[in-house]
C-alpha cells in the first residue's frame, strides 16, 4: 500500500506556499509549514510548497525547463490523519498547476522570489504576508517588495508596526501570529535541566549580553541555549558561551523542541532595538505561552497586550525580572496567576483558527476577482 494518498481535487484549486531559507527546518517559515499541513488535512486546497535553495539570483532560473525547484507536494497520508511532504520534480509541479486556479502565498522576506513566480506563473490570487523587514528603511529587496505589494490580493499584517506601515490600504488584514498549542503541551520534568533558557536563532536581534549579565548574577543556576548561530550574532554570543554555568545545545529540529523547552524553568527573550526587532511580533512569544512557560522579555509593542502574562522589563531591569520569574515558578505563583492565561491565548491563536480565517478571506478575494462587472 502506498504511504500516501493523492490529494483529492479541490474546488479552490492549488495553493503554492513558498520559503526562502528551507521550509522544513527554519523557524522563520513554521507558519507556512503548519498552514500547509492543516490545509492538506482539510482538503481546502491541493497544497504545494516551494523550497528553492538557490545560490544565484532567482531571475537566473529557467522555470520553463521544469528543473528541480525544491517542490514538495503536501498530501494526506494513508491513515487519513497525518500528512506527508512528497518531493516532486519540476514537471510534476507544472502538471499540477497547469489547469487549476493558482494561489501564491508568501512573505516579504522572499519578495524577490515571489515577484519572479508572479511574473512566470500568473497566479489567480496572491496572499502576501508583510513581516517586520518591510518596516526597515534599509530593506534590501524594497523594489521587489513594492511590486508584490501592489499586485497582492490580500496584505497580511503580523504586528502593530506592520499595521501602521500598511495604513489604510483596503487589502490589509491584521492576521498576527499563531501557534500549534498541542505541539507544545509537554509535561515539565520533576528536575528541569536549566533554570533559564533561550531557544531560537542567534542573530543581531538577540541581546546576548543581557543573558551573560543574568548568568553572572546567578552563578549557581544553569542557563540553556538552543538554536543555530547566524554570523552577525557571534560577537555577543562569544562572551556568553565562556561563562561556566551556560550550556549551548546547538540547533534542535522544531519537532523535537517541546521536550527541550520543557527543561527550561524560565524562557528568555532579550531583544535589541534594531528596526526589524522593534517591528516584530515574535512567534516565540506564543510558543512559550503554549508551553506554559514564563517568558522574560525586553518589551516590544506587540507584547503589550499580554503584559499581565509576560515578564516585561527594559534592559537595566532584565536580570531582576528574570530572578523574580524564577522565584514565582518555584513557589507555584506563576502557575496560579499566569500559566492558564497563556494557555488560553495559545488556544485562541491556533493554526487551525488561522487557516479558517485565511480560507474565508480567500473565498472573499477570489469571489471578488471573478465577479462580473456591475452595470
């Protein structure tokens, strides 16, 4: 018996989601992976994912040749519950989209690739998720972003900063961030490995010096660090890694993260004040709430509505706030006052509810695109 079953034809056609860093492993595109899997289970669309690892500029491709585009068909497994990402050739991908309505769904970090695909494939609907990079005056691919923004059927905003950036554009929708609550509900061990922990990408968005200050202020407590290095984050990280009570675990696959995070009594999110960092609505915020973990963070605008759940502190108070959070965890006060509220937010912001909303929005814009002209 085949390990997968072909997705049934969908009245809504083909949904093509796309990434730029590698959709299977990078947290930046977790949202697209979860959306693809939920859509595949529900049968709303015939779902494809494009994961091009390209060393050259996308315009150097010859898409018409049907070569290896990093295409994956997200299909329902034989058990009817799970889904499988089945690698496909360029020819298989083109055959799937040739006679079906096509929706292109991507985000501003991959604006250059979206612009190319829009020109070559001429999708019927373009869903464009505008991330914090659009708020950065130094955005490298601004011209491509502007072209895709003009073409988009819907502009999906993820933070208060992107709301303001999009302004009164009638296509703008406040989508926010979402999480898979079931994925993160892992019981904490009786003896957690780390008092404090950070998980995510180490970039210039993360203030490693604040974590070093915390490690020095709490020399008997261990701090766990989980995630890949990015070149621009190495300077501050070097200081942190030299401390004797700091453990660097390295990258961990998303599917294996929950039990690792369960070993952190308190999670940390010290952010720098770059344009992109300040405009962000961190997915980690919702993952920590889903995991039932206290999160100590330097405040971002997107966090303010959760100020009664989180431990928000400016840099000069970060260490003291982290120590307070740890004390409340160990006394049980955190669970009594904040944990249930965090779980409620995570349930409200599930990927399933996000997909419901996106499907309804798609119906609206697709209907408008095909409605006869008045008069």
